C-alpha cells in the first residue's frame, strides 16, 4: 500500500471539481499512469473514462495478466502521472474488472484526494563540455543503450535520446546503468524514469528528453555527484 499523501508533497486538493478537472486533462492528453507494485513491478496504463457524477474512473488494463492480478488484489491503488511540469498523485480504491465500450477495463472509485508537486525539487548542473558524462543505460536490463547526459543533480539526471525506437515510459526501471566520467571513473546505479518529453534541438532536429531518479545510489555515485556539483547526495 502506498503512503498517504500530505501537504508536504506540495499542492493538495480534496475538491471533487478540481480533481475532475485534472483527471479530464490527463485523459485528454493520454498521459501514462503508473502504480508501483511489489517486486519492482509497475502497472502502466491510461485513463479511459471519468464518471461525470464523480463516482468512478476506468483505466486500461495491462497486457500482462500477472500485473493485472497484482493490481486487482490491492484495496486501493496509488496512481502517479506527469502533467504540465507537475507530478500528480491520487489514490483510487476498489479496483475491479469491467467493460467499457465493449473492451476490457479496470474500474475504480473516484479519487477523494489528489496531490501535486513540481517535477524536480533539486537544481541540476550541466557537466562541463570538456568533461562530459557518458551513460550506458539499462546495462543489466533487456536492451542497453547509450544516452547523452544533459544534466545531473543529487537526486537524478537528465538524458537525451536521439534514437526513435527508444521510448522510456514513466515508471520504467533502468537496471545497472553505467555512468562514466573520463577523469573520475564510472559507477553503476539503477534509475527510475520519472518523465519523458519530446524536445526540439537548436539544429531543428527532434529528440526525446527523459528525467531519471537514482534508486538507492551507492557511495561511489554520491562522491561523483559531489565532485561534479559540489553538493552532497543525501
């Protein structure tokens, strides 16, 4: 079960009208909803329907039966998504299977509370052009790839991806990422994708930028970040 949201997370709303407004925006944009499950698994979905009477919502099921079963076994689900630079979080109770326009769906009670906080709480610094950082992402996962590091902080880093076939959905865990500095060595750490968005480069080309959070960073990474940014990693 996820933690209870509180005011320390940022903005908090219990207004059904305000929650409805945000959910409608999420549904219209087709933003990814993520629920963290046990064992490092994530349920990733889209919001399909919001009851105008504010009694229920419906989300798309996962293509994986085991992930659906894990979600349905919960009394309530902690959904996270990203909207206009904010991390939006809400709890929805009593998940159960349903049909929506003839297709499978997961129905839940309308959320009673919603929190929002700015996507990044720590400022990031751009590595010096003479000492670039390199990142081999998901080195211990199913498909490793090289990503360009555009900034780094004590909590995570930003990646720039140029390959169209690579799409990083929020909630994805990148296992055993190798972050290398040409003079300070390299470290290995898991990272969680928090957001992904398309950006236009100065030369007019399009790329995809993803923000990642360090998961249980080792002391060697803390030392590396400290030497680059001058800021200790808690």
